[in-house]
C-alpha cells in the first residue's frame, strides 16, 4: 500500500522513514500553515489508496478546514459531528472501516469508504485533527493508527 519506488521496508519502517522526512522538511520552520501544508503533501505522496489527506483546526468551538490534498471539502465541522467532530470531542484517534456505517458520517466526498482521524494535541491543548480518507473499505489498520499517531506527535512539535 506504499509507493514502492521510495519505500521498500516493512510498513512500520516506511512510516519511520516518512516521519524522518517530515522532521527534515519542517526543521527550522515555525509557520503553522506551511508546516501543515507540507505534512499533508508528504502523507498524500506516501500513502496509496487514499483520496483525501488534510487537517481541520480548532477555531471558535468548531473544526475549520486547514491545509489538505484532495477534492474540496466541508469547511466547518461541529464538535461531535461525523468522524472528525467525534475524534475532536473525544480527543482520541478513530479508525473507521466503513464510513457509511458510522453514525452521522459527513460525506464530503462520496467516494470515501474508510477513514482515520488523529487528534493534534500539544501540551494538553487540542489544536485540531489529521483526517485521511480512502475510497477502499477497511484501508487503515493498527499499524497505520500507531504510526500516524507517531507522525502527528512529531508534527505538533513544529506547530
């Protein structure tokens, strides 16, 4: 499920390489929009079988669309609504095998079948979420969840 030309190790090793690339890309840069933009582009290039990779940022009690790769998306998501809003409200990673079975799923792109959402937490403060959609059911597994949490952990140190 990875672009083989660049990543030839195990799934976990490939993620570790992407986290190293992220750190090199963001080193010395403090602009949040620039860093989130590069993080979404890096993940979009790295992951296969995804149709949306991006961020929603906490603003005035709602999640507001941030930097992303993919089709135009919903701009505002209330806390507790859809996968992103539920992840934000619970401040925990949510992996959904079939978005159509998720109560209150918000279909920004009708092609999306599965989704993973990882909260961005820095020093106990909730900043937003990383949202990744796939046109394939059950695209994300435990390794994706574990490694995307590590990716986000590395990312927030640059925000």
